[in-house]
C-alpha cells in the first residue's frame, strides 16, 4: 500500500459506516478525514481542503444536501468532488442532490470493491478537469471553469455545479451534437445511474437562465449549443 496525497472527507452519523468506508479507502493509500454531521463536515472541509467528499444525505443537525450547498459556496472548495451516500435511488432525490451541487451517488448497502472502483473513477474525473482550459468565450458569454462563473452581457449568472458542467461541455464545441450517453458519461460519469429525465431537467434550467434559443434538442439523439 502506497500512501498518496489524495485526501478524502467521509461524513456520516453512523460510526460503523465511517469505520468500514474509512478502512477500505485507507487500504488504497488515501488520507482519510471524518465528520459526523453536516456542520462538522463544512468545518472539516474548510480546514482540510479534501479532494473528494463522501457524505451521507440523512443526518441529524444538518443533512447532506444543506451541507453540500454551503460547501459549494466556499471558493477554496470549488473543485472538490462531492458524492452522496444514500439508500434512496429515486429520480427526484437524485435531481435534488445534483441541484445542491453533488457530482455523484453511492448507494447503500456499500460494497467495498465497488466503492473503491467508484472513488477511483471520481478522482480520475478530477484530474481530467484540471487539464481543461479555464476560460471559454462563446457568443459573447464568458465561462470561467476555475471560478464556476458565467458572465453574459456584463451580468453574472449563477449555476449549480452540474448545470455549469453541462453548459461548459456543450459550449466547448458549439454546433457539435452531444449524444445523451456522452453527456451522462462526461458530466455525471458512466458509473452513476441517473434518471432518464435528468439531462432534460438540466437543459430546461439552462434555457431559462441563459437563453431559450441557444440549446437545441436533436430528437432521439441529444443536444447541441448554437450561437
């Protein structure tokens, strides 16, 4: 086992979960920090600046959704990957989680091998993000990936993380039709199971916030960004 510089914050109000998950990830060489509720998670995240946060949704004092929203507002944690631990797999709860700023879901009961595989996939995504250009200028819209900021007509538009990443993907190649599978793979990761309407919901929100005519639906295929 080779110890890495990669730091993971585990957040759960069940000590057994923290112990099991922490042990399996520590065996892979990751540095492990733990928290037992949402408030503690925010404080630990600011202090430790982890690369990945694995957080339970249902917790006393402050749940995972609220904690995720707070963490996403901390500039130093712009690039941290957040994945929820949950026994709930309904589409609506996943969409709510993505809106709060989550990147992914890991469902309970936890299977150690699958957990390790998922964590490695999430961290690969983080490395891929680091080599992407920080800023795009498309059709008079400035998209700053480093700061997760969009400026259109001198007006800053705030987007949840997943909406931003979907917009950045489409805007990176104006006119290119991105198939639904490709969008799911690049924005949500090919190991996460999301509902069929998740992309549609995010596109609808982007149309409302950025421009109805900029996002084209290619029926039965996917979407493209046009300027």
